C-alpha cells in the first residue's frame, strides 16, 4: 500500500520541529527498527526518533548476537518445552512459539533483502547469528527504503495525550538545539531497558525512559524484580560479553579455584568478589574454540591485546557489571499479542516490554532477547499501523504533555544539577552485589526507603530546560525504575530465578505468578494471577 511522508509543519531549522505521522516509534534498536519497518510496510507514514544515531546506538549495535532461531517442525515445540521448564513457571510457551515463527520469517526476509548471512556447507543461509554493526546498519537502510522518516539524536522526553489516548511525543533535537513534537495515531515505545546507570557496552543511554513515559500515561510494569542479572567483564572494562567465560576457570587472589559447586558461574564470582579480587583464565578453550571466539567476538579481546595479556594462558582480574533489565526481564506490562500497554494508542516492544512471556524469571539475554526484539517489534508495528487508521483523531487544542519528574519542578527553584546526585544514589542502591545480586528483605526495604525520599526531593526540585532536560529526565527515569524494581523485590518474598533472597532461599508456590507494579508517587504492587499455557499442551499441539 503506498504511503506519503510525514508532514512537516515547520521547515525553519531554528524553529521548533513539528511533524504529523500515522505511527511514531521511539527508539532505534532492533525492536524499534522492526516496528518502524513493519508499520511502513502496512502503508503508514512513520517517524522513528532515536536518542542517538539510529543504527549505532543501543546494546545491539556494538555487539554480535545469536538469535533463538528454530525452523518449523517438531524440534521447535521440543525446544520451547525445554526452555519453558527453565522459566520458573512464569513463561508462556504459546508466545514462545509465536515469537519463533515471526523471528524465523523475519530473518529469512533479511537474507532475501541482502543481509550478508554466511552460508552453511549445504548452501543454506545460516540465519541464527547477527553481527551487530552490520545488522543495525542494514536495518537503517531498510527503514529508509520503506520511507521511514528518521530523527537522529532526538531523545523523547514525554508522551502527548488527548481524549484519554496517546497521540504523540515531544523531545529535544540535540543537533539543531530546539524542541521537537510529533503527533501520531499510535506510538510504539522501543526505548530499551534500564541499566541503572551501569557503564557497560552500549548501555549508557538505557535509562528506563520508556518505563517512565508509560507509567505517566497510566500503564503498569511487570517482572521488575528480575533485574539481578550481572555480566562478567575484565576489571576496568565495559565489555560485559559473557560467551568467552563458558571456557573460563575462576580464582581468588591467592590463585585458589572458586567453588563452582552451585553450577552458576555468576553466583560463584559474586561470592568471590565479596571476599576480594577475582581472576579468570580462558584455559578450557582449545585451539579451535580460541580461533572461533576471536573471529566471532573480536571486541572481547581488545582490552587484552592492548595490555599484552593472553587470556587463554594468563590470569586477569574480572568484575561483575550489573545489567539491570537489559539482560534481566522486567518492563512494561503487555495486555495483548500486539504489544498493547492497556493505554489507547500506546504499544511497547523489545526490552522496553517485559520478557516474562519468553524467559519467565530467568535471563533472556542473547538469543531469546534478540528474537523477542524482532518479533515484538513486528507485532507492535503492525498493531500500531491498524490503530493509526482506526483512530483518526482531531487533537487540535487538546494536546496534554504527560511528562513530570525531570521536566516539571513542584518548587519554584528547579535544579538541573541535582541529576548527578540522583544517578549516583541509584547506582549505589542498584548495582552493589551485596544488595542487588544477593538480597534480603531488610536491605531491600532500606534501599527503597532511601529512594522514596529521594523521589520526593526530586519531584520538588529536579528539572531542566532545553538540552539540560535530557539529563534531568534520564535521572528521573532511573530513579523511578529503581523504585519499581525494589518495590516488587520486597513484595516477592521468595527466591525465583534472578531474584535471590538470602532470607527466603526457597521458591514459594504462592508467588508462582507475575508481579504487577504501577504508580509514581505511591507505588502499588500486586500479584498478576494470569495462567500460562502448559508446555506439554504446546508440545502436543
């Protein structure tokens, strides 16, 4: 179906930028790219606004990633059944199957469109692995070819509402130093997860912006307690790529091997770090694996090459980098198969959405999350395209700006510089191993109390204007996301998956449900008593 470009209401580069579109996508990672491409393929006028440069920003662009890619057939149902059994009772195998179907079809489409997948010995394309830089560069080209208007370096600051629906967003143009506004029939939040201020590869801009915007519109979040995912990284490095450490041995400062009896290297390393420095050596990788790792994950070895260390034969110091909901699970709660948030006109995809459907209480990092980004982007883009046609609203004179913290101060003395203290406080509470990796009720409650107090202070004073509003808004989103994570972690009085409670080390059947979190000034928490499909039924269907 042919479509026309979004209409510009202003061609003056010194004046505020105002556009009209059918679908507005916020975020330029894989989920946002697929949402924009899909909406455009459905004949809609699409605008994609990215905080950075679409194709290079976010966690995927600087990395290589596998996908969870299983061809149709009996093997697919068997894999879903096995993964669902490791999801601690919170995944939905029907969604997994649907995701695999959508992602496999999209990956084959990429190959047909010219993406340089390698070929297997039988001549077939090997579509289960994506090189981040090539992948996102290709997605940018694909979006532009479909007619998507791309706004690079245009971070969104708030949603726009009218008649109880979401009808666009507003933000700041970093390059022209001016505000921007896009009105649209539907909005897709594909803003990524929240790394709680951790400085890891590609995650600097992942500050929970979409979570905050969704909550201000009245949406809920789910699974926010499952943010205790950490990645092994060389000390002093942001390279939290975990694949090479499958072939690692771990040691304390005296060279004594760490106790790996628990079967989880992250737990062993975390316990070791509480006692002192921890070291690793990739000595379990034979020559073929070494060559494969260096060719497949070249950026993982740059820190070693620069300091002249052979990680396969020499020990090197490591640390754990908190990965928050980027490789954790939590995010915006979805109410249907199209990524609807429950708010008219508002959809979510990728890491901005909860991934409990495909991962339960375990990390979906790597292949599952990559396939989820593709599939959920496709679903949200198609649903937003349908909504954009059916909702043709006249919003003249009705627009409401929904943004609060970081944009509007309740006192007469806004302080943009307060953002530095807010980010530091969030990092202190949310990244400490003895607090977020290993949890207890009292520690969680103390952290939540401190951040609740900081929220009240920030509501009164944290605000910026122009470009300064980007940092104050990010600080507000980090603070809000950390409070939702802590509130749901306090409520889940058990251990399940990434949520490890030292004072409640066993799983409790009472909590074999997802936890819904909502609200801003006052946070609400409740069990979401939805039932999930039986893996056995899926395998037999």
